[in-house]
C-alpha cells in the first residue's frame, strides 16, 4: 500500500499544473480584450483567447460562455 501522503502530494501536483498553459495564437484579438475576458471570467489567457476566437472577438459572448 502506498503512503497516503505520497498519493496526496501527487494529486496536489497534478491539480496545480494548469492544463491550458499552452501557447495560443492571439492574432486578430486585441490584448485589452483578452485581459478583460480573463479578469471578468477568472480564466487563463489561453481560455480567454479561445473563447474570443470562438465568438469572433465578441467580448460579452466570450464572457457569457466562460461563466455559464
């Protein structure tokens, strides 16, 4: 049987590693729009960019998607 503290440490490390830290192409998206979506929806930069691209740069729709 594995030591419980080792198992918990592995789970904590996995949870702490953000899954969406990959670089995303921000071409065509205003940096201030990305920052606004990040702040309002409390998401990573990658998630904000993906949502903005999915909604053709529409800030409100991107925020609504991320907070729904």
